[in-house]
C-alpha cells in the first residue's frame, strides 16, 4: 500500500510540474485571465451599470466568469499532458491516478487564485463596489476558489480519453457546480453588503463542498481513468 507521505509527494510533484510549466509557458494562465476579464466586462455591459452594482449581480458575474476560467484551465492542463505524452508515465505509478487528481486540483486552485485576484479587483473597480466586510469577502472567495477545482478536474479526467472532451467537460461539470455557484455568489454578496452571518454560513457550505468532492474524486478517479 502506498504510504501517505509518498502519495502526497507525488501529488505535489504533479502540481509543481504544472505550475512550473505554466510559469515558463503561461498560455493557460493568460487565456484564463483574458477570458475572465473579457467575460466580466461583457456581462457588465449586458446587465447595465445600475444592475451590475447590486452585490448579488456583481458576485454572479464574477463567479460565472471564474467558473468558465476553471473549466478552460483544467482542460488546457490535461491537453498539455496528452501532447507531451507524460500522462501514461504518471498513471503507471502506484497511486499515480490519485496523485494526478490531487496535483491537478492543487495547481488549478493556485491558478484560479491569481485569476480571482485580478478578476475580483477588476470587478470592484468596474462596478464601483463598496466592500462592507473585507475579511469575509476574502474568505468566501478563497473557499469558492478551493471548491471549484475538485469537480472540474474530476470531470476533465473522466472525459480524458474521449474525442469530444472539450465539449463534455462543461456539460458534465456545470450541473454539478450549480449549488457551489449559488453558495459562492451568496457568500460573496453577503460580504459585500455587510451580512456577516450569511457570509460565514455560505462559506462553511463551500468548505463542505470542497471536502466532499475531493473525497469523491479520490474515490472515483483510480477506477475511472484508463
């Protein structure tokens, strides 16, 4: 049986490799940033400046953009593995499938952290928002960012060997992510408007989602990836 320390080291190696490649060739990060910024701007034009200043609307625009950036980032990361023929080597290792899921999840969370920072600052400036509870806002966004990757990476891995994976990943992920999207939007909006109790409650729900889907991913991935 693979030791926890060995498994964790392999997961961190996968994550480190992803982040190193992204630093040297930041096409995935640039694409995610560009996509997020553009989508937030277009969404704000669609709803209008008055509606976009409402906390719940502003939060929804931000999280919808970040959700699609997560799907784009996960898909691009696994496409890179297939292009480099590095995937089979990881899968042949004992515990490699688990480590692949965990490593990709960690790397995507780190990437989304950067994207959420840039996109969040843009949204605050573009929508001219006042933040009533900064700490609660940071907590809600951080937990929302952590809760997204397990679902997106799991669905990307399940569709890995299919030709239509770029189409299937959002089809598989979006219905599952609806409750998380609602929690992220409501938690962020509550922090913006000053409702500390609601913001903490929704943040707790996001933490539960992150733990639950991480456990599900570690359970499903070893038998699902071929």
